């Protein structure tokens, strides 16, 4: 077994790290306070292939593979949780399903602009006021065929990126009942008449990653904006979420690493009772536990990414990795605040922001409770 990154992966990691250290991390506090999206950095990401990581080169993507995607999202998480979440959602939720299920024409029209940076970003709309974890039975948004068009009516909430996206892949019910063949995915341009993008939600953290409620009022789209096969929307959604867990788990590792790095620096510099607090065993144990958990989570995410990239079954490992990494990030951020003492509770120190950003990760793309259900079903199905 070889746990080393390849020379190509190491080079990619350095390129991304150097970029985010210069273009993303220095703005993290400022945009968290203002809520402003970091468009200058995102536009520059296109130049190094970060906007089309899971997109074929034919359509302007870099097609770096899942392991390199995981590396990039981790580095982004280390730099800024808000920017990382926007790019993770763009990559795995907005671009990946279109790259996997879309027609050549759909990819050319919608995917190529967002992968090359000539357009904006991409988004996916699943969650509804009454349908979070229960997509199969809870989705009320409907799409009805009308000649050579589909008419969509309904509402979505907690959607990442719609205000900064060119299109929103939307899950809607196309047949009566709650059967597994009752839903389909659609490509909905964000500027289409009838689509209302409500003001950004006021959230605990991730302030510079825009999250919105959506209303679809007789939104008419051409029939060929159906993504994949009619009636396969639920299956396509579950496959998309399986892969999306890799990006959220990787993002969480990055957040934890940032909190850890800050805590180590502070512990070496802060003195109490005549010596650096890093000399105290209580602080050393917190750092040791954090370092161990970060490394374990990183290895779990790399394994899940490698399995996905290699074409092996990966959903079990992705669920375990996402569960452990997201809960780990919260624990590490908590310890980082404890090490900082009162300063850790101040908005002037990054650990306060990181802790609030990390809190979402155990909720988004499947709560910790849902991950445990997925894991348990995999254990017990044999």
C-alpha cells in the first residue's frame, strides 16, 4: 500500500495551496464580516482549473479527478470556509451531475461557460421547506409537460450559490405518488422568468457563501432541459450526494487544519505563569488529539476519493469519512477556541469564524444522523 501522493498530485496541491494562501485566505475575515462573495479570487480560479475539476477537457474542464478535487477543496477549506463551500457546491452539486448525465448539447451550452470562468457558477436545488432528509416523500415541487416545454412550480430552501450561478439543477416531481421513478432533474437558468431568488439567509456562519430560498412560479423551460432520463431524478440525486460527501468531508479537514495551525501558533506565543502555554500538558494533549483526528479524517477522505476515482464502490467510505471529518472539525475548532481562551471567542481571531463555519458541515449534504443510517444499512445488508 502506498499512501504518498503522486508527483502530479503534489504539484497540484502546491499550486492550489499557493493560490489560496495569496488570493483567498487574506480576505477570509473581511468577507465573513461583510458577506460579500469573493468574485476576484473565484474568477482567477479558472486560470488554474479549479472551476472545472470534474468536467471533461472537451467542455473546458481540467478533469483533475476526485483525489485532486479532494485536495483542492481541503486547501480551500483551510483558507476560507465560505469560498470553499461555494466551490464545493459548484463542483460536486452543480457541475458533476451535468457532466455525468447531460447531453453533449447541454454540456456545451451550460457546463462549458461555468467550467472555464466565462460564466458564473452552478447550483443544485433539492431541499424544500418540508423535504430535507426525506427527499423521496417530501419533495412537492412539480414539473408538468406542456408540449415542448416543462412547467415548474414549487419552492426550495437552503440552496447554495443560486445568486452567483448561471443555472440551478432542480429536482422536481414529474409523476404522481412517491415512487422511486416519480422525480426528474432539470436545468433551470437562474435568470429565467418565474424563478424568484429570495434574499440571502442570515446564518450562524459561512456568511460569504450565499444561501437562498427559491420560488418557481410557472417557470417554463424547453423540454430538452431535462437532465438525464425522466423518472431517474432520485437515483441521480443520491449518486450526486454520495460523491458530494467527499467534498464536504475534505472541506472539513481543511477547516480543522486551519484551526489547528492557528492554535499551535498561539500556544507557542502566549505566555502564562512565566512560560508559553504550549509547555502545559493540558494544551499539549489537546493539540495531540487534534493532530491525530485531522490525520485520520484526511486519510478517510483520500480513501473515499481514490475509490470514487478508481470506479470502485465508495458510498460506504464516503459516508463514514463525511461523518467523522465533519464532527472532527467541530471538535478541533472547539479545542482551538479553548486554547485561545477569551481571545478565541473574539471575532478578531480566526478560530471563532472557523468554529461557526464548521458547524454547518454536520448538517449539509446529509446530516450526521443520515450518515449513520447509511453506514448502518451498509453494515447490515449482508
